């Protein structure tokens, strides 16, 4: 039995990095207490402007269920559903209307994730999209007021 968790995590990161002006993308939640390190990891230069603009990917849950098939297949096959939490941050700049910029960015991320053939593979039945928007709001991050989005991504596989 082999899980595809690393494949899905890499696919999510690759999809995010393919979105224009995404900023920094980390395939795990970063932790630090040094401001200079934080800036190095979360600062992006977009259109010549330095800003806090970054995304993090973390595995939140793995669900498993033994399934059987009628006809083909073998009894004892395991269906696995992963839940990844993607958090996105963009520093608020009212004069630049960053709310609209961030909304467009979140929708571009959602569209790209849904289009990923890797994230859509090995699905028996899907009652929900691969990606769902959990929240969009404002939060403080590293002492900076930011637009914040949280997406849940649910790839599935059969092992």
C-alpha cells in the first residue's frame, strides 16, 4: 500500500506557482521568530513593488474507508481522501485596491486547482469540487494587515 500524499502536495505547489503574480509559495507552514527571515520568505516583488504576498500548503486530514466493488476490483481496496489547507496572504493597500487584486488571485488559484489532472485523478465519486473556499477576510500577519484566504483542497485516491 502506497500513499500519494507527496505527489498531491507537490502538485498543489506546482499549480499555485503557475498562477501569475502568486507571490511566494511554501509547501508547508513556515514558523520563525525573526522579522528578516519572515520577510525573506513572505515578501514578493510584483510590478516593482515589494509586498507581503505568500501562500502556505498544509495537510490537515487523511480519511480512509475500505470499499468493495461489484464486478471488477477486489474487496479490501482503500479509498483515501486528503484535505489540504491552503492559506494565502496579501498586505492591504487601499490606494492600490488590493481587495480586488486578491479576489482575482484567489479565483485564479481555485480555477487552476480545479483544472489539475493530478488532483482530479483516481476519483470514484465526487460530491464536491476538488477545492472549496473556506474563508476570505482580513487578518493580521506579522504585524501587517492582510487580505487572507483559506482554501480546502480534497484530492482522492484508491490504494
